[in-house]
């Protein structure tokens, strides 16, 4: 006979459309919710035992998920606190109330912390109706003299409570009869994968049972027993009894991030990384977060090894709430640039189900995000200061991440700017401060850099001849990072090694003959036309280089911007501003200048002057199609003339 029948009291209008379309965007989330509820019930009982409110026993706490394709049912059983009929009426039928909240208020004076209770039994339970045509609750309260209670509802709106529950021991079993459009959850492999996704680290052991298989095995054993009974007692002792295989829980109840960092070994960190992210390689290093105040935050962030600089986009940071998986890569909680890493963050102060707009406006979320950034910066500082050799060894792997982090969060740059490294021409790692101190008497606040060591080898050679240094900036992100540094570091200007170097690559002790220089420039202008925009004559230390090409830093950056924003109309044609630096010490340059008035050698001089320019252009970058065609023809012509000598 029914103890009570009626309609469920819902304070929020049209709550089920909200549950289906907003609160639970992923259909499989009901599995997480029902297992979390079971875990919550166990946590409550553990707490009551610790407070002396009830007696404990030696039976291990566990949650069992049973699946039956034959009956189209899923059941979730726990041996937690259980419920009375009145509690079901309050916590299930009146959706606006929270069982955990009421429990906490009752015992808060005896509790040291409130973080033991997830607090989601109630509304989370109704996610079951996303997939079910019928839901039953069989429960038996821990309270002495409690009766087993059954609650049943087919639509989540009408219910019935009776005293014919099936529980004989403390706890709760929730049984779902799955709707036709949700029968994929009856697949045991699929079910296990969902539980591992959401519940791999819950603090209560979770087991999966296939009811159909268990029934078949039970029938088989019964038949075997009956057969042996017919054959007599002798046959019963003829076989050794088979050792019973104990089931293995799907979850790790004590994940590594809950331990104190001082109690964790490198081997444990690496093993955890490989298991959670299903990889075989080892991380470069990791950061163990362990904060109890002013908020509760635990987790491990790993810096993965990279095969190339684009691999960082494949990072994944998993967000948990009291060991319950919430989602991957929640940028409102975890700063966007840290999502390039791999790791786990467990923050009980955040609700399991909440809108992005709430997270964006919540002060605690902002504090948590800033704290994570600080801890990452502190780790990098510590490595750079105390383990410099190790830090340098994986700098090439992490520099893209760090530079991207600086671009996304200026406060991160302010924290680690002294620990950003730059490789110089000798392969030594230095800081920006180191370079600027070196450059103070040479070229003030100019920072010269190389983007392609092979392509710019001629310029590197020139720099070394003048005992000058430059830094290697060859990452795809460096163009943006250079602009950012110029904005952050007042007065500092970055110049590519092939830009305006006339004030660097000239012999400062030698007086220049401006009239002679002008004659050389006019001579080359006549021979090569408008192939370059500017000219300069320098007496380079080494005589073997006839000329070099310099590209204006400003014009090159504009060209790069135009290529990134293809189709952008600037109102005028953008061209790289090239300067031809002629080495008046070079024997070939001297020779052609000596022949400038020889009409018989005019054609040869024209060819050689253009060849000098082409070689200078080639040393800077590839020639255009027309330029390359002319260069090849001219080279062939020169070789023909040499042969004919």
C-alpha cells in the first residue's frame, strides 16, 4: 500500500527543459550525477561515524553500477547513509531543497570543514529522467528501526512512495529503465568508458556488474552442481575448487594530486601523467598545486615534450570538483594559455554544474585563476634560479608556451620577464637584461635578432667579425612577441640582423670620403636601376664581401602584417625597402670602379654589377621568379666568357 502519492514540488518553472537543454548539455552526465550522489551518501555516513552519531562496520564502502540489456535497466547502488520516507519526500519530491545542505546545517558545529560534502543530491538526481522511462529508488536509512522504502516515478512529475523496498542493508539503489533513445548506455564497454571519464578518481570504489552475465553464470553453476549431485559425492572432490577472482574497481580513490608534494616521487608523477593522458613519453617537468587557503585548490600541471612547436595546441587540463570530473579546458577557471599544458585541477569551491557567465563574474574564480598563474611563474623562477642547466635544456620546448602566456596575460610577463631566455649567436642562453647591458656601449637599446641561421649566415659572419652579438628568434610566435616586448620595455627596439646596420658594420675610426661614396653610389645606380631603394658605402673589415642587402625593419614588418591580413587595403603599395651596402674595400668593387670609363668593358661591368646585387639579394632571401631567371642567364653568360678567355 502506498504511503504517499502526489506531484513533485518544483519551485523553478519548467525545470526539466532546463535540465535537458542547459544544465546537462551532455546526455551521459546522468551517470556522473547518480554516482556522485552515491559517493555523497557514503561521505555522509563516514562523517556520522567519525562524529560518533552512528556505529560503523567492517564492510568496505562501495558503489556498484549494474547493467542489464535483457531488462533494459541500469542501477546505481551505494552503502551510504540511506533515506527514510520523510527524507525522500523532502530531498526528492521537493526539488528546491538540497539534501547535503540540510545535512551540513544540522552537523556544521561538529565539522571542521564543509568541503567533505559535494551537496548535489536533489537536482542532480533528476538528470536520470533525461534517459529513463521509469525511475525507482530503493533505500534503507542507517537510523535504527528504519524500514526499506521504495520511490517510483515514470515522468519525474508524479510519484509514489511505499514500504516494499528491497534493501536489506543500509544504503540506496536507484534503478533506471532506459528509454528507447538511450539504450546505448546498456553497452557495458560504453558504460565503463563513461564512468572512467567522469569518476576515475572518486573517493569511493566503483564497480560495474553485468547482471545478465551474472545470471547466466549462476544458472551454469547451478546446473554443474546438480550434475555433480547426480554423479555422487566422489565426483565433488575430484576437482580443485577454483579461486574466486576479486573484481577490480574502475577508479583510483586516492589520486596523486591529493597527496603532499613531498610524499610524491618523480616515478609517481610520470606514471600518473602517462595513465591519465594515455601517452608513453615523459613530461619535461610539473607543478603540484596544493592550496587550502583562501580557497581549496589541488592539482598537477605538466609541461609536455614537444615534437614541434604546434603540438602545444593539443594540451588538455581536466577540471574536477571533489574528485568528480567536470570538464576539459574550462578557460574561465584555468587561464587560456595554461590550457596548452596537460594536467588536472581539483577545486571543490566551484559547483559541478554552472553557467559560463557565472564563472566569468565570480570573484573566487578570478582569484583561483590568478593563483594558478602565480604558481606556474614561481615554478619557472625556481627552475631558472636553482636548476639553470635543466631549465636551459628544455627551454626550446617551453618557449612558445611562455611567450604565448606573456601575450595573453601581461601580469604573467611581469612575473617571469627576468627568466625568459634568448639564445645568442654562440648558442649561449642569456636574458634580455644581459643583452641590453652588453649592447650599452655598442648600439644602445637596439636588440639585433636572427630568424634563420642558414639564410642569414652572411650577416652572422659579419656580426662576429665585428665582435657583435644577436639573439635567435625563430619561432612563429616571435613576430608578435617582439612587438609586445617593444611595448613593455620602453625605448627598446628590435632590429633584424639584416636591417639598418650602417651604424654598426662600419669602421668608426676611418674617416669617410663623402664625395667618393657619392660617385660609387651613382655608378651603381646607373648599372642596376631601381632594383634597390637606398645605397650606402662602407669600408667593411673583411674584403671578400662585395655588397650586402639590408631590409628596413619597418617596411618588412608592414609587409609581414599585410601577408597575415591578406586583402587588407592600405591605400598604397607596400614594398620592402632595400638598401645596398657596397664594400669599397672589396677587390671586385674596386675593379669595376676602375673600369667605369672604359667603353670596351662597359657590357662586362654591367653584368658584374648586377651579379653583385643578385648575390647580395640571394644572401638575404630567395630571388623572385624574374630576378632568378635573369641571374641564371647572367651566370651562364659569365661562365661562357671565362671559357672563351
